[in-house]
C-alpha cells in the first residue's frame, strides 16, 4: 500500500479500480468515489485502518470480498439503491461500523459483517440469503429486519449476537443452518415458520434467555445440541412431523418442566434431555421405539415416565440419577432391551414399575429387568 496516502478523490471518468489497489494504505482517511464505478473490487481497501467513512455512488452495484475488511476505524458507509451484492468478508472486523443500509441488497456473503462489534441495526429487507457467519459476533446488534423472500440463514450467521433479544423469521424461510443463533444470550422467544424443513445442529445452543420455542415447520429431526443449555426454556411446541430428537438436543434446559412429544416421534437420542432438572413427567408417544443412552439422566424432578408398547430399546443410564422417579408405566408385555445402568441411581425401593396384566413374570424372568426392580405391579 501507499504508506503516506491520506486522501483520494476519484473523478467520474474512472469506471474500474483493480483489486487491492489501496489495500494496506494505513494513513488513508478519506475517499471520494466517482459515479462511474459499479464494483468495489476485492480487497480494494483492505487494512485501511484510518478510513472512517465512505459514500458509495449510485453506480455501485456490488461490493466484492474483503473490500473493507479490517478497516477498524470505519464508522459509516452510505449506500444507494442499486447495491445488490455484498460478498464474503466485505466488512469483516470493521469494529466501529455502527450503521449501513442493506435495504436493497439481495445477497449477503459469508462473514460479510463478522465481528462488526458496533453494528446495532440491520435492515435486510430484500436479502434472499444470509451467508455463513454473516453477522457472527456482532455483539451490539439488537435489531434485525429480515426480507419476506429470505430462504436460508447460513451457519453461524448470528452466532454470538449477545444483544439480540428478538427476531421475526419470515414465512418464506426454508432452512436454518448449524449454529445460526448459537450464543444469542438475550434472545427470548422464537417461532420457526411453517416452510422450514431443516434446522441445523447447535442452532440455538446457549441461548440462555430463550423462554419459548414454537416450531411450525415440517421438521422431521431436531439435530444434536439444537437447544442445548437454553437454561430459561419453559415452553416448547414441536411439529407433528417430528420423527427424531437428536443427541443433547435439550440437554441442560433446566427450566423445562414439561414437554408434549408428538405422536410421530420414533427415536430419542443420547443425552437428549440430560439434566433437565425441572422436568416432572414424560409421556413417550406410541410411535417411539428407542430411547438413547443418558437421554433423561439427572432429571432430578422426574416423577413419572410412560413408555409405549412399541418401545424396543432403552439405552444405558437413560433414567440414571432420576432421584424423584416413583412411577414407571410400561405398556409392553415383552420387556424392552435395557442395560443394567438404565435406572441406576434411582431410589429402587420407592420406584414402582407398572406392567400389563399377565406380564409380571416376563419382567421378573428377564435377567436385566429382574435386577432393576423387585416391584412390578400389573395394571
């Protein structure tokens, strides 16, 4: 870069500037761009640490990758209506950037505004896609307006946006990728729209203020860790299409006292509800055949469990350390497969196991179930 260059005033006759032309111009403070430029080339102002403001002319339609990355003093960017594309890393690490109008931008690239720690408001009313890490670690971001045509939210797109208390997801949305809202510790509630068919793993992990979740979409699987450590989560509405709850999906949701599992549910993964210490009862639906290891471990308030006749396998430590467990209702006359640790740490003398009429002998004669309890009661 030109180490002593402090200002630039480009005439309207300039229509193209080569990539990286002004990168590493550490003293550059002001730029006047002529109205002939349509693309801000990649890495054009990369590492221009003193650049504090720039007005893009109406001719600019695209900002290429890394164009303003590491412009750590950049506070303000004035854009115009034709701007449609902001590419990967375009404004990454612009720590002083507090506002930018994205109203007509149709595509926001990966890491485009990552670590813009002063950015407080995003108005992305035309964006059809938001890339991976687009607003990751924008710790001041408190207000986001999304486009009614938005289809996808990329992985880690809003991860670590700790000031974001609310966001309305548009009905056009079809997919939310991994870690999209992880660590949004101020987020209080979320409604997943009806067209969403897939949410990635860790999507809302560590959203510690999240109180209510409503999944309206045709989601068939909750991926691993999707609501892990949402310590304030109290109300959950799951879709009727749900077939599988992944490992650690609700682990350490310590305020969750009840949850209605949909009749379509077939499997519950390992540690799915581990340490949900307020959960008092659980009814496993009739379609469910498998409960993973440690699925309900240390649910210390759990008093009653209802298991369907379709249940085939209950994993090791599935209900271990459920010290309040008193009643287990087993609808199957044939004992499901269990491990000797499945109910380890429960109060064996106080826990009653209810089995179908005529099935008591089946449980007493099973080599594992016979060691779990000596108190089987026919219903």
